[in-house]
C-alpha cells in the first residue's frame, strides 16, 4: 500500500467546472468591525445570538450559564458614534453585515444613519433612511419598540422635516412623539431638539414645560427665557420655584473627590442665588416696584452672607488627622471663594437695578449718564430701551454702544449628536425589571442595594417624600419612570390628586475592578433614580405653586400610562 502522503487526487476539467458553477452563487458574508457598529449608532457589535443593543452577542451556552447565576441581563452601553461621513460609512458596513433577524438593530442603524446624513446637510437622504426604518418595523406590534426606538425615529423625522422646510408638520410630529412618552426626561430633551430653530412659541413652551416638570432645575431655563424676553411678571412668578443644578458624576470616587464635588455644587449654588436674586430684583424694578426691588437685592446679600459663613473650627480631637485637616481647610476655602464670587455677581447687578429704578421714577436723563459703562446683556438692552422711550423722538441723543445684543448662532451640525445622546434607548420585554419594594439594612436607613426594586422614604418637615428605583439591566428611562410609578402608587392609595417633582438625582452605576489600584475592568451596573416629590391638591395649591399649575403631575394619569407596561399580573 502506498503511503498516504504520496497519494494524489486528480480532478477532471469537467468536475472542476461543475464545482465552480455550484460555488459561484454563494456570496461571502459581509462583516463589520465592532468599531464600525459603534461608529454608527453607539452600540456593540451584533452577532448571531445578540443584536449588541438589546442583548450582548454571546453564544447560547454563554448566555445560559450566566443566566443561571443572575436573573437580569447585563446592561448594554451606548457609546458616542462617529461624525457625518465616517458615521455614514460605518452604518453602511454595519447594515450589510447585520444578521437579518435583528430587525430592531436595523432600525437603530438606519435611524443613526439618518442623523449622520443630517450632520452632512442631507435632510432628504435622512427622510429616506427613516422610511426604511419604518419599513423594517412595519410588521411589529411590540409595545416596547413603539415607546423607545419608534418614538426616537419620529423625533429624528420631525427634525428632518423641519430642516426640509415643513416646520409645521415637523413640530406636530415632535409634540405627538412627546405625548406618547410624557414621563421620561429623555423624550422631553429630544423634543426640544426635534423642534428645530425658531419653533412656535406654543410648541417651545410645551416642550420646555415638559422638561421642567420632570427636572426641577430646568425651571430656571423658563425663568431665564421669561427674563430675557422681558416677560418680567412671568419671571417674578417663577423665581420662587427655581433651583441650582447638581453636578452628576461617577460614584466610584474617593471621599476627597466626593467632598470636592459637594464643594463645587455649593459654590455654584451660592453664585446662582446671588445672580438670580438680583435678576428678580431687576424684574421687580421694571414692573414699577422699586421698594421690593431694593429689598430683593438686600435679601440676596443677606442670604449670601449667611450661607457663606466660615465653618466651625475643627474639633481638637481631629487636629492631628491630616485628612480631616485638609477637608476642613478645603471647606473653609470654598466658603470664602463662594462669598467672593457671589458678591461679584451682586456688585455687577445692583447698579443696573438702581438705574432701572431711576427710569421707573421718570429720571431717564440721570440714568443715561451711566449706561455706557454697563455690561452688555438682555437687562441692560431693556434698560436703554426704557430710557429712550422717555425721550421725545426728536430729542433722543445718539444711542450708546450698549444698545443691541450680539447674535449667537449655534453650529447646526451639533444638534444631531446632542439628539442622539437623549433619544430613548431600545427596549424589549426582557429589560423590564421586577417592581418590588426594597428592604433596608438592619443597621442603616439606606435602601438595599439589590439590583431591581423601589424604595419609599419618609416625608420630611416640608412634606417632601423621596421615591427611588434601582435597575440593573433596565434602561435609564425605565428606571426613572418606575420611580415615578412608585410615587403615583402611593398617591393613589392616600387619595392625593397631584404630585410636583421638587428635586431629583439620577445615577449611572458601574462596577470597577482594580489590581493594585489600577482599573482592569469597568462594567455598567445599571441605573438609579431618586425623585423628591411633594403631594398637592390641584384645587388648593400652596402659595409657592399658585402660578405653576403646569408642574402638577396627575397620579392617575401616570398609573394608567405606566402600570400596564411595568406591573405584572398577580399570580393566583
């Protein structure tokens, strides 16, 4: 027998041609790199066992083994996509390589390509991609798709319509999409972008109020808009409801870094109240209330002086603790710096308020002598207009250089990226967490850190109750809605007819593994949302909210909208 290595196999020309004819129609499967998938819509690479967006692309056995250990799926992260032409090319490659069964990921990729086309100033091309996205989902009756990716497709379409010249249709679509998911701050932000430039006053106010209703710090946006458009009565009414923003950041930081973040929040708050107090005073002066305007300036000074008092001396027992000494010095320094910066804001505004009082008193000629040295802003522009209005047209002096405001036009290419960051993430039934009440530790008042569940705090002296929810694999939008659903449930049981969100804290959790202090693994660990809510009677609002009926959230409406989505029928 011949050795195997010397055996030769001969193939006839006819057989070779036959094989070639069979093999010819078989196309080589397209492939796309993880970078191309992320460069398109920000999500991970799709594979046969997962679309990389609603689930990771792990094999059946990997998935089975992990689910035997944890109930919920690992959260999927969204990265920042590429820009314009690179983004379009990445989307093309990802769409060619995507397994056909992943129709939701196809919608995401097409929606992302539409945004990249908008960046490239191709609104018609974007609308064509959105038509393809709708076609890919045409056979779907999936509720979770409709309220996540489906809503997002409509927001992008609304913006593309606005850019194409059909602003009325685009605005109507944007507001309709907002109404389909009204209890999520992402959709409120997306609606503001989808309205495009120069929206109608009604459309803009609807979207701004929807955002501020869920994010109390955004009431300040309404205050500033009213102030800058010279609606001073509206600004004065909103003043009692405004609040400074909180810095959001990583929880995996040291105690010193956490203290520094608190100090920054403290300084921002002091400058915020100093400046807004004086703007409130200017509004009162423009309304012809000089005594109240001066009192508002003095109140701002008094509040700043009281809130920036140096902290008490460090206890003698901690004087040798270097960490305690450093933290005390940092706190002392930030108090001093906040006092300096706050007083700068008051010193800037106080003369402007006094000049506006002079004008209100009919002393325009005296006020005119000082306006040329003032900073240029909306208040000083209004001040000059008020001064000139008191002069006969034939006797008006030449306008000083302060008249008019610089026109700032934002880059249009910036909007698609900002919109992409706030569009609701893709959702399906597997992402819905259990709506169960969390327990507490035996030795603290903190909620149990298990992955899914809600927690209800106790009302404080002002009647404010904190409602929170933590979810491991749920989207951020789901977690925020579930916290609100928990509040609605309590309100319904206690017979409350209205809720107002007075503060919120939204957190992204991560598991960071370190080796000798060096991070070797950084993995998403879900989201948390805390809502501070006060219950009110819409028919008898507290004085603070008398003019803010638009901030009231109806518990029955929340329950009707969210309970069918999140609450599972009780087992018999």
